[in-house]
């Protein structure tokens, strides 16, 4: 089983991916752990792509994240695609909750040395820059092109309903 979890920032992709990983016993690659170096510095995209490609050689995988310029192969190869198409304000709420919970800490789904933050640039990304006409068109394209293997979530209630439908027994509390 090869699973790709993609969508808007702070929509809950990483939490969902961790839950799928626990449920199915499949390793998960959180792209944020390899895309950034300490202090949120972007790493060389070629090196990141090499690490993703190496991870994808496994028989089973879950990949959390998208980074559009590096994504095409993952969309083609996955058996199941989950798209988190949440409202921008729900995503902002998720970022605020995460910032409070992980204040001045390093989450396990982000690169070492990247302490949780919520600055103006990231808020702007969540509300506007990450939702350009191009990104919306790509989301629509993915929904259509991969419709036979895609599940789209618009809110956490749908996510939780899906997890219960597959027999997930863990907590559904937001992580």
C-alpha cells in the first residue's frame, strides 16, 4: 500500500498520516522533516527529491506533504491519495492550536532545529499565498486526474469519520 497525503498547510495532514502509520504499520515520511534544515532553512531541492525517491522504493509507504514542484511521481505511484481541501480559516485555526501546543518546541513531523512558530509570513501563506489560482487549479486537477484513488476531506469531521470506517482505534483528538 502506497499512500500520499496532500493538501493545504495546517489542515491536519501530518496528524492523519501518523494515525494511518500506526493503524497500518507503515512508515511515514513527513516531507517537512527533510525539506527544511535547522531554523527553517530550505534544503537543496535535488537532495530532498533524492531522499523522497529513495523512500518511494519501499513496497509500502505513506508520504505526508506535497511541495508541488516535487510531487508528480508520488501522485502517479500512490495507491491512495488523500487531499485535505480545508477552508483557509480552519487551517489558520489549526496553525494557532499547533503553535500553542508546541510553543518553542520541535514537533516530530518537522526537521530538527525548527521550533514551532507562527509568524506573519506563515499566516499570509495559509490565508493567501498558498491558495493561488495555480494551487487551486492543481487541487482541481488532482481531484479529476486521480479520482479513482482519491478521497477529499473538507473538514476534521470527515477525516474522523474515515478513520473510524477503517477501524482506527486511537484517539481522534487533534494532535
